[in-house]
């Protein structure tokens, strides 16, 4: 059975802290790994990674994929209260390019 | 560019009642997805359409759930009869097409929050 596991389930930090969110996966027909941010509405796309060792950066957010060890991390530096959200990891699979999501990490950034 | 539209935004029903959700994807998007997101979990794919055909409905509980996309544009998802465990947010997403080249970005609608009492 395909699995995407995220840790920790929740995290509370203070503004300015750096956080690392983890995602491990065991799936068939891997195509890519994606990170989404979900506030009290629909998930919004952050990153897509397809190759190992490629670090994607967007401002204070960065992510790495390790296809050998089957995991990815999402780093957020200098956190702000606006970063408070659920961060979802998803794996795109197969010819139909379907997404299998993890349960998410609830990040709370306190002022 | 208008996003994915869903209605209603909220629905409260009693168990054994029926309910229907509507989704209008982004114009020109061939692929449409329905997801169920139970509180504390990630979205789970229920059904995927390509135009008006079903690509995958292996995780759709077909004894009570049905979905259609008759004209290949908007779609409805129905639950009949509803159970307590169907309480969740139902997300609709669309993409240009899973056969397209490059990244098949899925754009999500705001969701319908269903509460079954």
C-alpha cells in the first residue's frame, strides 16, 4: 500500500525560529514530490521536486528530496506568524499523475 | 483567471440524508479531481475525470457515493445516504490534463465542509 508519512504532526515555534518538516514515502511509480501550504482553505502549491539532491528555494522556504532514502524535508527560516498553516507533502504517481498526500504538519508560529 | 468554484461552502445534514456538491473547474482544464479531507488527515482522492470520462474511481465508496461530469466541464459529487464518518471537507481540483507535458499542477477550490449529525 502506498504511504506518505509526515512528522512531526504539529509544531509550535516563536517568530524568527527555523523549522524542519519531514516527509517519507513508500509508493509505486514515483514521479515527483510536492509540498503544499494549507491555511483555512484550499491547499496552495509551494514546491515540486523530481530529482535527488536538488534544493528548491523560494524566499525563506527551501526543500530537498532524497530519492535513495525516500524522504524530503521542508525548511522554513526566520519564521513569521503568517507561516502558521498545515504543510502537506504529496507524491505524484503513475501515468494518471495522481497525488497521495501525507497527513500534514500543523505549524503554529507565535509572535 | 477565475479559480475553481465550489458550492455550497458549508452543509449540515442528518445521517441517512442525501447531499450533492458542485464544482466548476478552471476554464480549459481537462482533468478534474474530487478529494475527501477528514479532519487531521491529508486529502484523499475519490475520483479523477479526464473530460467526461472516469480515469480512476478506485477509492470512491460506490455503494453511497456517485460523481458525474456529463459535459466534461462542471461536476457533481453525491452522497446517498450519508453516514457520520462522511463528515469532512470535500475538495475539488482541476488541471490542464494529466497527459500534458511538464508539471500537471492541480488547482484546488475552497472546498465544501460537510457535517453529518
